[in-house]
C-alpha cells in the first residue's frame, strides 16, 4: 500500500504538493483553467522528393499557471516542432495551441533555444534589454528592468562583459535573463543545457529552478535527458516515436529540492526512462 512505501515526511510532502497544485489550478468558478492548451496538434512536412513526413499526430495536453512541464521522447519525435508551434513560429497542420485562451503567436511566449543567439557586439546588459527596446521601453526603464534580471541570474559583476568573455553557462544565463525581462506569460525552452558538461548542467538546473521559484513563470521545457526532466518538472509529458503522440503524462509528486539519489527520485526516473526506451526502438 502507498502508506507502507512512503515515510511520514514524504507522505505529508505529497499531500502539500497535491493541495498546492489544486489551488493553483482553480479559477473563480471552480473549474481548471489551462495557461497553455495544446489541442489535437498534428504537423506534416513535405520533403523535396514529395514524401510526406508526419512529425506530430493529435498531441493534446494542458499546462497550468506557474507549472513546470518537461517534454521528453526519442530523437525525431517532434519535440522541437511542438515547441515551435507553441511559440507561434510554425503553424500546425491541424489542431491548435492556446495561451491564455488565445491562439499562440510569435512573441507571445519567451523562447530559449540550444544556441545562445547573443549579439556579440552587445554587453550582457545590452543583450538583456534588447527585447525591451523592441517593445518600445524608454532607455532608463529598459536599463532598470534589464539590470534586475541580470542580478536575478547572478551576473551582476559581468553586466558590462561581452559574450566572448563569458563561459557557456553564463551565456545561457544571459539568454534566460533576456527571455524573462520581457515578462512573457509562458517560457519555452528547447534543451537549453544540452551542450554543457555534466557538472555545469547540474549547476544550471539548480540555478534555473531558483530563478523559476522567484519568478513563478509557466514553463515548458524540452529535453532528451530523463534525469533532468525528473529533477526539474512538476509533470513530464512523454512522446512516442514519430509521429509524436502523447504516450503518457507523469506527475513528479515529491517536493523540491530533490535528491537524485533518493528512492523516490530513482523510482520515478526509472519509470519515465522505461516509457522513453519503449519508443527508442521504434524511432
């Protein structure tokens, strides 16, 4: 039984999380309101040879206010395509994505790719305030807001440094600060730590969680790394091999900060990993 397998502390933590999750999802009329709603999304491409490739097929799931959701699956299952559709950069062949009840469009969500895409001629503070300038903020206000997010990600001492003077992890912090500075309702990340070494990646996960705890943004985070998903997410969406469909949605039921060596963590990671590995042979 559940009571036999959990310690009293773990059981209490589980109850707290469930109550908090229910509280976050309630609207005034008592119904759940999705911050992001992916509704029957399918996407097909035509190759130069005229062959049709089905990347996604009838993908549906919701992401709630302040929730951290990771999307995992085998190579080629359409994770990045799905994120681009959520960002409004690509159109689905069928279905739709709603953010705050409106069709997703470019600029609605903050987007962070694997590549840092920093302007090499701009300083850290200059890169972070770029989006604010595009939005028409006055210089004094854009500097004030940008400085806040530079401080938030721990780069205060490097505000006047240029990208070539930064480590890879620091560059990704700049990208995160730039995305947050425009105050998007949703933050979308496509394997932002994929090219970092294992130690730096773990540190960046911890740093990003601290930032998320302060900002409480709604996050959709694509990753190949099941350990990363288990460490970060409230829920994990597992996609099948191409065409990507929702194979399962798994709750990560235990409180943060999480220990990667705890029995609960290892069990949950193995559960999600088994679901992904079932699809790897089909990819």
